[in-house]
């Protein structure tokens, strides 16, 4: 969690003082996320492959040598071990029985599901407080609602300034940084 001394990472596209700056520095300093070229691409889309990689790194990059890859649409790439680990530990499922779709942009509700599953697998205690429901809570998919509610009540995720969650919106890299720091 970003507390105390955080080194300064000079990404060309991270504006000092922005709401996500400390979180970007934290995830970068701790090897959870990398930049893109000389920048960080904070408002760029987060993909399924990126998110499983972040969570895998947070878990210490455990061995996956005994896991068989059920997905036909993946190749040996930066996300492969992370995907296998996340699949083995029920953090993520495929988009079908044989596809993972690592380059697909991840929605805010699907990010919440993966984060919640990761927290469960890692034994993270999510303390619950009473919160005001999101104004668009009715548009959150049934499979994602428990995860969104648990993470919201724990203060891990928050909504937009208008009180909505925007479950179908694509998660940005800056949003992922902030959420990871709260987990």
C-alpha cells in the first residue's frame, strides 16, 4: 500500500499530483506493472492478460509447471504463466472452455470478479462497512454483483463522481493501480 516513502518514477505521461500518481509509482516500484515505452499509458485499457500478470506478480510468481493449458488462443507470451496460475487457482475462467482472450479489454465488473477471487485465494480479509449502493447497481451482471459489493464495502473499489460504477466500462491502467493499492 502506498504509505511512507515512495520513489518517484518519471513516466512522461504521469502528471504530478494526479489522483493516480502515487498508485502508479507504487505498482511500478513493486514490480507489479511496467510502463509502456517511456510512458505508463495511465488511461490506456487494461487487458485480461495484463490483469492476471499483475495478480501473479503480487502472489510472488509461483510455479505453474504442473498446469495444463486448456486455452487454444494463447501462445507463449508475458502473460502465459500468470494465466495458468490464475486459472489453476480459480481467479479467472476463460471466455469459453477453450479461449482465454488475453488481449481483450477488461470491464470494471470483470476486474472486480478477478480481484475478489484473488483476495479469496490469497486469504485477504475484506472488512465490510456500510456504503451507499452504486446508482447503476442494477446494471451489474449477477455473476459480478457479489464481488463488486464486497470490494466496494471494503473500500477497494469506488465509483465515479456521479455515484455510478459503470460496470461495462473498460478498466484503465490508472484505475487498476489505485484499486491494487487499496487491496
